[in-house]
C-alpha cells in the first residue's frame, strides 16, 4: 500500500470521469468509466480514501455467541481476529504476535477461520495472549530488562456493534456507525437483526472489482435478465423503486409480484422461516436492498436477512461471503432443516447468476471499445452510489476539482 501512483494523469481522468457521471441528473445517468473498475492506481486511491476512512462490516454477533469464540479475517492487508472475551466484550484485534510478527493462527498450520479458545498461543515461541489481547505469558523473557508485557498486548482496532453487526474502521475520527447509518433505521430498526442467527455462510472467489458487486447487488434492473427465472417472477424489475438520496446509505424496494401477495398459497410457499410479529404490513409484501456506504450490503425479506461480506484485495479481485440470517424461533419449526437446505440452495443458485454476470462484466471492462453506457431509471441505486464516490473524491481532493 502507499505505492507511488504510476500514472497520475490517468488517475485524475478517472476521478473526473466519476464526477462527470455523478453530476448528471438521473435521467441522463451513465455508467462509470471502465478504468474505475480496472485501474491499480485508482484502487490504491480507494484503499486510502474509502476503505481506510469508512466503516467496514466484519461479522454478526451470532457468529461468536460464547466466551472464547473467535473469527479470523484478513482484510486490506491486516490479519484480524474477532473475539468474545471473558467479560463478554467483542474485540477486533490484530492477529500478529507482538514478539517477531508471526500470524497467531496461520491457515498453513491447520487453523480454521473460526472456533473457540481460552487464549491465543503463538505457534512460534509460545507467547500467550488472553481473549482481549493482553499478553499473559512469554517464556524465558526475564533476562530482557526492556521487556514490559503490558506493552505487548495485541493491538485493538476501533469497532462498534450496530443492529447485531460488527463493524471496524481504521479512522479514529469517523462518526459512529449509529450516526452514519441512521438513514437505514426506519427500514431495518424493527427487524431484530441483533437477535438473528447466521444459519448459512457461503464463500466465493470473485474475479471482479468490488464496485461491480455493490452495483449488481443494489440495482434490481437485472432481475429481468440475469435472474429472469429466479427473481423476476417474484420481484419484477419494473415494479422496483428507490428512496431519494440520504447521506451514507441507499435503499431500494423490491415489491413482491401482485399474484404472490394476493394468493395465500403462493405467499406461504415463499415464507420458509419465522415471521416476526413486529413486521410492518409493507415488510410482508416486499424484499429490499440496502447499502451502508461503502460496502455494508443487506438484502431483507419478510422472514430473512442476507448479508454480504466483501474483502477486496485488488482492482480485479475480492473474496465474498454470502450469508443468511433468520430469527431463532425459525428453528422450532418441524421442517426447519428442509427449509434451511432449500434456502441455502436458493442462495447459491441466485448468487451463481450474479457471479456469472459480474465476472463477464469485469472482462468486458478490460476491452478497448466499451464506453460508459446510459442507465435505466431502475438503476437509480447505481447513480446514488456514483454520487457517494464523487463525495469521497471531492473530500479527498477539494482543490483539484471545480465544485
Ligand atoms: S513470534 Fe510469536 S512468540 Fe515469537
Ligand atoms: Fe442479482
């Protein structure tokens, strides 16, 4: 990171292209310049001015319900462990030993990405850390007069829990998640997401830029193409609509087809998990997609929440986890196991459709003749996302661009 910009003129041209797209009215909206998805300098710029300056969602509290539970996660060059300590507090710690820099739980040593432990023991020289990162023991260190165990704790990253989700920021000055994502609360605040449990988690190796995934996730226009067999009959693209612009978040409604809402048997077929009595009438009749900028993606239906975790690691690559969360009452249903199996298969099926188009789009953006095409009004979330990117560019380079 912080590598020298190899082509400053090209970087500026990409940023100006984004501003030009974002400043158009919706009726004249166009896609971003292809280089915004392929250029290494612009990706490095995003690391510094987007990912290092915003909140990034790491997990859900139901993944570490018990004291000693942990998840390992590599993100933007950091090796993290998210742990629940003896005080029942959640910590987001560096997983790198404060002795000589060993990863405390390297994959190559057979460590799984999650589990339960009383402490973290470095495999190299057996320094031992408590679940909150305190150094508890370091053998044969008494002769080093400068050794102060309290100074050797695992560094903690700034984190917050919002509606059951664990988020991290590298920016000590950033406003709290609660403030920044307040625009989402009227839609999701009553969903009891903090009570939900993650019941499916599928990992994908993605050969495309992170923004392709965000845009694909947020725009329902592609139901009529990529999902014409899966989503289009349930949530027809033409009936979808997007809330007007709010700071830090985007909301797009995907109403269920009239024939499903009006047919009890068809509607029941769609509901596989527990329906909360807290739901508002409109919640029962739609799915909706939400973005907490830049990458906190939620896809919420009457009986479920899908949350996607993004780990970008280059302009052309990221790792993605697609997860499913439901209320715990769902498990009491006799047919719960079958419902979960069906829902997990459905998640894989529709996401495979998204994987195919996203991968093909990335390939297309590398070709020579493509130029930013016009957007449909059904792609309003993409236009709003462009306006978010433009704000980040203007905040980072206030004097370089005219307002
Ligand atoms: S590097 Fe961890 S104990 Fe030496
Ligand atoms: Fe999709």
